[in-house]
């Protein structure tokens, strides 16, 4: 990705080490209603939407998750509070597909209610959690009705997978071709296959509000605790904590919603209410990289406003690291 016209200077917290990142970072800067790509030095290299990117009458508000597609040519953004997901062509800066109608939640064809963490599978279909409809959906490429519904569509969420789900907030790919589902109600994590089989369920230990649990390696899972003070926890399927980060002082977390593993063993986290994205070194339990000013929302270069989603730019993106669905 080339820099924006004119380029921008780097903006990082003092003491940040750019070498801890393998490449650039995609950030869903929710309350600024934008997506940005930041390089390890803290320079903005790509942004959506720019003036003129949206078609007449089109809006792009409150993106809370964004992931690269398997081909690396598009970004799939989830706009939870707008009840829509948007597929963005990176090169042309255009929205080329949408599922859902912005601002019109529902449960029928082309309707969502608080969608979360939409990801494109290798066959072009889209898998997402539909929180307030208590279900997971798989949508065939380019269509506007679910191909598969995992769970009963209902307004009463309950942990009885795979027939019912307790407000699922994410379904992340695993190395065995299955998906790791996080349920808010009851604090559950489940392994689900695309034929609807649940292999196991566990509680992330000591977590008040599990968010976007994903797999680090077989048998090791990473979850964010969307709370204040927040935490990041690595655990196994028996529900035993293997590592826990509860920062203090300037390193304390405030409603972190997504943590992803980095190739060097560090963990990158969007710390939503602290208006920053950070990298944590589990060996030292220290923040070693930070973009955004802690607790100071803003839209200028170097600032974020309630960032709620992250991914790494290919070839280090989540769907490069763990191909979804095999």
C-alpha cells in the first residue's frame, strides 16, 4: 500500500519498538467512522473513506471490525450498530458488496441485528456472528440470503450449541478447518465445524466478558476481556489459564475487544476505551508498541477514537495465518 498523498509523519508512544510488528496494521477506527492502515513507524498508509470514496447517498459509519479477504484484494468491514457488513475494494476505494441495510436491523433475508466479525472464507462465502439474532450465518458469494444458519433465529439467546447460541460475538478460523465461537451470555467458547458439529465448550478462566477468542496454536486460545479493567488471557480447552495480562498504570486496559497473536510471540490488542492499539510482550508483561494517545480520542494522525478492530496486512493477516475453512 502506498502512502496517502503527501505522506504523514510517524506517531507512536515514546519508547515504542517498530520491530515487534511483522508489517502494517489495519485498524477499524470505530467512532471516527474510518479504516486506516498504519505502518510499524505509526504512519498512515491507506484510509477509507476519503473524500469522494462513497457513492451519492452511501454512508460508512461505525466500523467495529475489519479483516482482509483471503485474496488480499478486499477488506470486509462489520458495522455492528448499523446492522450491515461492507466489502471494500482496496485499490478502487469502493464498496462493492453489502449484506444488510444500514440502520435497519432485522432477521429476514438481507437483514442483520448487531453483526460481528464477518470474515470471508476461501470459497468466497462469508461467515459472521449475528449477535442479537442469537445465530451464526454463512452467506454464499454475492447473495443476500443466508446459505446456512447455525442456531435458531430468536431474540432469546441461550447457550445450547449448535441449536442455540448465547449472543455469539465471533467465529474465528482454526487450524483444523473448524471455527472458534465466543458466546457473551454465559462466557462460553466453542469449537464448531461447518457441518454444525460442536467438538467442545469451555469457559475462559476469570474472564467477565469474553470477546473474539481465537487460536494461537493447537490447544492454546487467546481471548480479550471486554471490561474495565480489561485483560488478555491465553487458556486451554480445559479452561486453565496459561498466561494473563492485567496491566497497571499506563499499561492498564479499558474494554479491549480483540487480541491477536504475532509471529514473534507478542500479542496485538485494540484497547477500545483507551483509544489505542498496543502490542504486549508476554515475556515481560509490558506494552512495547502503541499507536493512539491513551484516553484521548481524536481524528488527527496519531490519534484514534474507540478503535474496535485490527488485522495485519497480508501476508501476515489472520486469514493468511489460519486459512478459513478447508
